[in-house]
């Protein structure tokens, strides 16, 4: 009797809706802000001498990527072209999960970063940016007398 009234699994649909809402509003705080799901994904770490930024952006033409440093702000911007055919009356796109279009990521550098000494390279879909730390901020050994 109930199967005729509810031909689909309402509880499964509610569970799916709940998961979608959690994904849409699930912000995990990072060191510099809330950016879950942003493109490109980034990892930021540091060594004693450098600040290391890895940006995971496969399928980009390196000539479309722009890395800039202004004061203590590092900006990674660019554009990823779509692999899908151009839209016309005979073309239908059913699923498009891969990001395409313009992007921009902004990272606030720590006070000990040296904006005059930045290197960037793009290889195998990973943009690697290295920012040198100021010499005064690097640890040094003090000899005892």
C-alpha cells in the first residue's frame, strides 16, 4: 500500500539532500581563511629558509597563469579552457564536474617572507612557488661561551 504512495525512496533522497547541503556549507578553516572547494587547490608549508606553496592545477597552459607578489600578498590567477565542444543547438552537456573559466587565489604571506625573492615553476599540473624567508627570521645557532 505504501509503495504505491511513495514510488521512490524518500529517505534516501532526504539523505542525499542533506549531504549536498553539508558539502555546500562545509567550510574547513585553513591557515589563511575559508576556501574549501576553491580552484586551484593549494598547500602551503615552510622550511627554515623558504615558504613553499603548491597549487594543484592540471590541464593549464602555463602562459595563462599569472603569479604576482605585491607587498605581503601573493596572487595566483589564470584561466582554464573548457574541454567540451562549443555550445550550439546540437550539443548537450549532461555533467560538467571539471572547473573551467577564470580563477584567482590570494595568499597573505607571513611577515618574514621576502617578496623580492620569489620563484615559480609549473610542471605536471603542479604550480610550485618558493618564497625566501628573510635572513633575520631564519633560525641560527648561538654558540655558548
